[in-house]
C-alpha cells in the first residue's frame, strides 16, 4: 500500500518524527468495553469540539496514553513518512486512518468507535500537525496559549486566563513539537540555544524557552494570530472606547499626529496600532518595522520589514535600530514601529522630528507618564551621551499623543488615556489628558463599571493641525459631547475619577 515504508535502505525517513514516548507495549491493550469493530470508523470531526467533562477525563487517563503510544509507535514503524509528507492533509489523514485501523486490529486493542476516532484525531495531529495543541490552535476565540511543561496548559479566552485539560505525553513530545514549530522558520531550539522566537504559518507569534532555563520543562507561549484583526468599530462594540473616543482616535491618526501606544503585556497595543493605522490615507507610503510581523495594514503602499535574530554561529543579526535607520532612506511618509524596546527609540523620535509626521510605535508602560520615562531610559541605555533635558526636549518635539491601553482586573481591555504631550515646565515634560476612562464601580459578577469622558479641554495642542485637515469641527464636537459635568455644571477635569 502506498505510504508504507519500503525496504529500500536509501529511502529517506522523516527527520524529526514526533514523540516516541515510551517503549511499545506488545500485549493486547484494553480500553473500557468494546462496542464495535475497529474498521467501522466514521470520518473524523472537522471542527474542534468543546470537550465534555467525560472527554476531558479520558484525555487525562494514563491508559489512553499507553494505547496511543503503542499505536503511534507501530504506525511510525510502518509508515513511510517521506511519502506521507507528499500527500495533502486529507489524503494523509485517510492513509493514517487505514493503517491505524489495521494496527488496532492486529494488536487486538479493544475500543469503541468514539475512542478510536479520538485516538485517530490525536495521532493525525501528532504526525501531521502540532499534536495536543491542534484543537487549541483551531479555536478562534483564544488569544494566548501558554504551555508550562508537558502537563500544564493555560489559555486566555475573553480576557480571562484558564487552565485546560490539554497535556503532552511528556516533555520530550512537547520539545519535539516546539522544535517542529521553530524549524519551519529555519531556527533551532535545544539546550545550547534554549530561547527562540518563531511564527506559525498562520502568523501566530511563538516563543519557546527550553530546559535548563525553564526549570519545569519547556515553556511555549503562542499569541494567536487573529485573521480578522479587531477594528475600531469592534473596540467600540466591546466598550474598550466610546464613540467620541473613537472619533478622537480617527482624527489623531488622520491629521498625522505622532503617536505612541503605551500599555502592559497583552493589553492590546498591537491591536490598537493596527486600528490607528487604518486611519492612514491610501496614497501614503508606509514602512513598518517589527520583530515579528503582526500588523495587518490594508493600504496599497506598504513595505513591511522584520528584524532578524543571529544565526546559529551568532552572526547576521539585524536589529530594530538598523531597520528604523534604513527606513529613513526609503522615502517613508509614515514609519510604524511594532514595538520600541531599545535604542531605536532615538531613531524613531528623529524620524518623527524630521518630517515623517504621523509615525507610530508601541511601548511597554503602565501610564502615559511612565511611557515618557521609558523612552528616556531606552535612549540613555542605548549609549547616547545626551543630557536628560535634551532627550526630554526631543520627546516633546516629536511625540504628539500617547494612547494608553490597559487590561483591567476583570479581563476587559480599555483605552484608558488619550494624552497630549504639551511641553516642558522646568525639567519636566508636561502632559495633558484629553480623554480618560474612570472606573466607577463593580457589578455583582465582578465586572468593572466605568465611563469614558473628555476632560473639558476644548482646544488640544494639535487643533491647528486638525484645522489644516478640516477636522477641527469634528474634533471640537467629539470633545464637547464626551464631557461629564459635576453637580455645579462644570466639566470633570483631568484627575477626577
Ligand atoms: N479592546 C480589546 N478587546 C478585546 N480583545 C482585545 C482588545 N484588544 C486586544 N484584544 C485581544 O487581546 C490579545 C492581545 O492583544 P495585542 O496583541 O494587541 O496585545 P499587545 O499589548 O500588543 O501584547 P504584547 O505585549 O504581547 O505585544 C489579542 O488576542 C487581541 O485580539
Ligand atoms: Mg504586541
């Protein structure tokens, strides 16, 4: 039968078959009561199913893993994986199905049709995909997958982190899958190079840190790529921003303010940057610089650049700083830096300062004030021997607006500040909140209640710019409509909350 290994010793075998987990068990293995012959199998379920508690229980059963190991090892010994790799996924599954059914009969494994289907699905996932991760990868509602060693996997759904019943046979299987993921982008992860960033074919961002650095087994973190990235419209629907806030963001993007999106890990910075980039006109030349390409710009004139880590000999790295510097020679109209982490902050500010209005970047900080401090320290640590005051003046001359994203304790993501960089008072950079989010309470389910509002500032610093783009009336109307008055009829100011 096609797909079986030939006796030809020259026939290549697949380089990294997944998890040979334990020694094969030769004796017949029994799983619960048999209800049907193995060959009467129905086609595998196409879509991932929600696990019932019974299924979850079975997934945990050692017995199941023993059977799977037995069948899996027999399959690997039987099948010609190089030939299999040439088939499309449906044909390969069919081939595996035939052989697994035969193995089950030959080994005298007793199992129900449902069990056989589950086993088949698991084995196909192991051979053709990412093993136990497959059902999680197939779900679109998951934001992050966090594997902490073979037996513990968490996911983030709807802003909440929860434990799953997904487990790997052992750390070797997990490591094998990590290896398979990173090898697709030409990288390697092992004890000698235990940290690796990679990307799945669908664009999901992957980080692996292996033992001995990860003490309890390899840690794999996946930020799932969303095919349909959230748009400002959806952020409005989720309550992450109000209608007036949305208008304000659209105007800020449109009138070419230089924007820094600030936020903590997973707070929605990249999503927000993507939303803001949607406000850019179609005739502008945009250059994006990212560590791992995540942005999905819809404009026709975009050049996407990505940094490169060093190769196995430790050479050939291209840093973000080099990319941003190179950008300036590419006649950009807008420069977008996915995440500013280091000395490239200096080059981005330079770009913002020298005619590339409307450039944008994200950085990791918990408030607009902290974002200023972060930029300053990134530049200082980059070895530029500039006095603090000069750096601050540079920031004031470059950054127009800071948009703060936050993931609140109830799991919801909000835009908590739209803040202007106004100027300097003495040695201090002055900021002015235009738009804020106040938490006003908490409902019985622990969900936070709050409101977005403007702070009573009618003429932001970029007002003239808005006038130039004929957006000033919309700007004034949005700010006025978002005011919240106190008992005396005065708008609540910047720090009320
Ligand atoms: N306002 C929002 N409402 C609901 N989900 C959101 C919102 N913003 C972002 N998300 C989701 O949260 C997850 C993290 O978002 P994103 O990648 O933008 O965060 P980040 O701050 O860039 O993270 P990191 O620090 O890891 O780069 C994504 O799955 C995204 O779809
Ligand atoms: Mg991000």
